[in-house]
């Protein structure tokens, strides 16, 4: 796989992982009330929440970038 394809795959993996991982960036009060499973189940409620959606968006961007960088590094190392 070339560098660009590896970066794309890494970005997609980062995008998929971003929502569940965003749970750990939420305030501790929320994590004390809601389990990770309920957080994932309530995707539409989280996205519609003004307070929580910004954290989800930021983590989405961060994990996509990290995934793309890791994918590019892996793609470069395989050459």
C-alpha cells in the first residue's frame, strides 16, 4: 500500500475510533453518570447536545489527523 492509501485508511480508522474515544474527553461528571455503552448508544442525543458535540467534533478531528499521520508513517516504512 502506498503512503496516500495508508494515510486514508489511518484517517478512516481514526474517524471510526473518534466517537467512542471522545467519551474519555467528556467531563468526569458525565462519565460518572453514563457508561461508555450508553454514551455510544445515545449518539444522536450527544451530537444534539450543545455542550457535548464540540468535544466530539474536536476529538474527531484530532483522531483523524493522528490516524492519517500514523498511516502515512506506516506507508513510508513499508517502502
